[in-house]
C-alpha cells in the first residue's frame, strides 16, 4: 500500500504520464513520425522501428507506468524504478538532441525546456526507490 507521503507524488506523476500515453494511442501518421524522429536523434536504433509501432509502444509504456504510479497496491519502489527508467530516457533525449541545451551548459534553450522539465519525473522516481531501499533496513 502506498505511504501517505507518496500519494501527492504518485498522483502528479501518474496522471501526467498516463494522460500522455492515452493521447499517443491515437497518434496519426504525422505525429507518430514526429515522435519517432525526435527519439531517433538521440537513440538511432529507433529508426529501425516503424513510426506507428514506435508510437504505440511508447503509448503502452506510458499508460503502464502511469497506472503503476496511480494504483496504491503497486509497491513504490517498483513504480519508482519504472518512472526512473522512463524519465532517464527522456533526459537522455534532452542531453543528446542538438539545440536543446545552451552551448557548454546543462541549461535548456527555449526549445529544450519541454524536455528539461522531465527531471522532476526522475526525481519522483528516485524518491520512491530511495524510500523502498531505506524501508528495508
């Protein structure tokens, strides 16, 4: 059962990630190609996947992670680890995509703000994992 302090974090991240996944489920060909193209800049292997398949896989992952965060019986450590993995991929996209950061800095450009803000997802996941580790002591 989710601890009381986790509820606001899990609600905020879970509803956000779930909504993003649900929106991607109905991605048209143009949106799917855009999602794939953006991801392929940082992760070249994505080019090998058909755009609609990529969008659907991404949508499924987001829905699953969002649901895991929202369901109180899913252990916080497990939900947090899934969120950290997902957010780590988003932060990798931020760090690897040209034009997202100011030259020689981690600070975002105006184009990079949308990805840089995903650091909060990583932080929430890390807090949930840290609590699970600490609770085992």
